């Protein structure tokens, strides 16, 4: 079993709500993502249903004549239903205590479980090369699942967009960052 999963953080968007579209720069980034991935053999695309995630991969999907499946398990992690002026400190605390939950939110472990389930479904499928498009918070938890050193500071270094390759064999799992900020400019 050899599986490659390309984990993509969406391109620059106008805001955080689910219906927020990409910015003009975000649409340019989406074209760069398409060019960047053009030589990759991809069987399947699974995206968060949020508009910015779907728009980030639409150009590539159209160029490769692939459907975009949406999966609610890839939506962004909800930290809390309450506004925190010190939300960065609150978020950092959830990387230290993976079971910490704020009002109306989900713990890191709960959110991580959702995206890991998507990866497990991909591994169990016939697809060998899959793209998953999601959001920085949920992606950082997926990467943390496979690499415990990927924490709050690594989350802060994610770019919009960003691309990681998760390679899974029966013996091991390997994570590699493919995207660099040089591609974003």
C-alpha cells in the first residue's frame, strides 16, 4: 500500500465565514497551486465545503477533469463560540492540553479525530493519490497527529496557501512540506 495525500491549505480569502470567497490574490494563488500540482497524478480531490477551500482547488480540478468531493469533517476547527481578545493564547493552550475545550468549541483531539478519519478513509479507498483541501487549524492538527513536534509554532508558520505531502506505506508515514513562500509571490 503506497498512498500520497496532498494536504492543501486554502488560498487567501476575504474572511473567516464559510461563504467567504478568495481575494483577487487568492485566485492568482489558486492558479499557481494548479501549476504547481500539474505534474502530480491525482485520483481524487476532497475539500472542505467552505467556499474558499473549493475555490482554491477548482482551477486544478477543472484542468484535470476531476470532481471535487466536499466533506464536512474538513471544516475549520471551532475554537469557541465566544470571542476572545486573547484568542492566540487560548489557541496555544489547546496545543498544550489537547482535551481543553472552550464554550461552543471543540478540543484539539476532537477536531483532529475528524480529519484523521478522512485520511483513514482515503487510505482504505482505492485512490493512490488524493488531494485534501482544508484550513490551517485543522491541517495543523492532522500534521500533529503524525508528527508530535508540529505544534502551535508550526501552525503560525503555515502560509496561505500551503501544501504538504503525506506519504503512507504499510511500514511508515512521512510528511514533507512541498510549498514554500517563494511560490506565493
